[in-house]
């Protein structure tokens, strides 16, 4: 077996999408159109340095500052931008607040529109066809698969992101957090809770 033959066999073990991405990256790199190091920096920025922490700080601010929460409800784009979080796929935002009566869930049925500047890179399942279709058809069942079982009388509202508008779910503030700093509150906010497939962590 030649070295090249072994290399191709290994590539074939990749998922179809991953294989296509690797092939495209290889072609563009060879043509000098992209710099792999630059791509690595961008990916690292969204995965580790931005991630969902930006959104967590937005939610924590809303929990601790009623004036900011009101602004976030009225004009999420401006309120979020005031904290310095703007950019790719986060230009136009709407915040939806979970309450005792209503739980919000975000999906993008047409593709995978997602507020990168606020939540980082989208999770794989968010882009997958099963989630994109079933979140609309059976949101309660989807939530249960994520470990979120809601009371039967709690309404679930599904928001469909578009290229023009993306959503941020503001989960309910956990009890026992009175007097907490915004930074400490942010530790309770998970990525999934800001999509609606999860809840905020309980106070330890």
C-alpha cells in the first residue's frame, strides 16, 4: 500500500461534510486564497475567546439591571452593542424573555443563522436537519431530549431566525442569587439556555 493510498483511505473516514470542508480548504490554500493560520485564529476566537460568554454577560446584565433589561426588550441590537458585542451575524438582534408562563426556543429552519458575536460558533446539532425540522413540529419533545421537561401548561414559543434577524433567549434568573455580581451571574448562563434548549444553572 502506497503512502498516498493510505492517506486517501484515512480521509474517507471523515463525515461527508468534514471531507468536503477539508478538500475545499486544501484547494483554496494551494491557490493562495486563504491562510490556514488565519482561519485557525478566527475559529479559536469564536470557540474559546468569544464563545457564549458574551451572551452570558448580556443576560447577567439584564438580570441585575432592570433598565438594561427594558432596553434589551425594546432594542436588543443597541443594548447588546453597548456592551461591545457586534459583528458577524449579530447585527440585528431580538431578545426574548422566558417567564413562568412561556419558554422560548430558537431555531433556523432554512439554514443555520446564528448570532456568532453573542453566542460564538453554532453547535453541530443546531445546524442539523432533524433539529431544524422537529423544533417547529414537536418543540416539547425536542426539549425533553435535551433534558428540559416543562410543565404541561407552560407555553413554548418557537422563534425562527433569518438572515435579517437573530434571537437571544434570556432564561429565567435562578433563585438564591440576590446580591450576586453580574460576572458571577454570568457563570450560570449556558449557551443552550440562550438558545432555549436548556435552562440556566441553579445557584450552588
